[in-house]
C-alpha cells in the first residue's frame, strides 16, 4: 500500500466557497455587499459585519487600485468565515489617522476593530494585492482562518 498523499478531502470541510469578479466602478461596492450578504445567508451567518468590512475593502480597491477586483467568500466547517478581496495593485494599504471632518481614511481602523484577524499579501506572480479578513462574530473558532487563503483561493477560481 502506498503512503496517502498530503492533502485534505474537502467534501466534509467545505460549507461554501464563492468567488466573483467586479469592475472598478463605484456601483461595484454595492454589488460586492449584496454578494457577501447572499453568501452569509446561504451558510446562516450574520451578514452585518462581513458586509461592512467588504464595503470598506472594495471601496479602497475601487478608489486607490482603480482595477477590477475579486471577492472570495470562504466558509469551512468548524472554522470562522473569511473573505478575500484581490485587486490589481501591489500597493499595500497604509493606516491613516482620519480627522473628524475627513470623508475617508477609516477603512483599516474598521478592519482592526471589526475583524478577528486580517492581513494583506502581494501575489508576486501577478502583482496583485490580497486583503484577507475574518469578521468578528459568533464564528465557531477564533483562529486565523486566513492562513490557508492561497490554497483555497486557487480552488475558488
């Protein structure tokens, strides 16, 4: 008998993996929120925080990267959900201090406040940035779900 391959059988692990691409238009923020809301409803998760966070991250993609972007929603059994937003820019986000009258500049503060964990990566092969976050909430596990993002993004298409 051969040694088993080093892999995971996804049948019992995957609740839902969805991925969708959006154009770099202001109206795409609303469409991305709808996408995340529907995905949350499919796995019976509260969409409030995931919707707010995806709105902030995709707005940054639209305003700063000015490229089409992809939102990936991942729900695995026994793990917290995580969401990735990938845009065409390698420029990583920078924390700014927004004043009371500033219209923007609070996206990373919201990620810090409303995510159990988040991080950003640059895919060196494509030059694209990926922001991954796990919303705070009543998820089953507080561990860093984003840690496996590379493998599952590839599966999500």
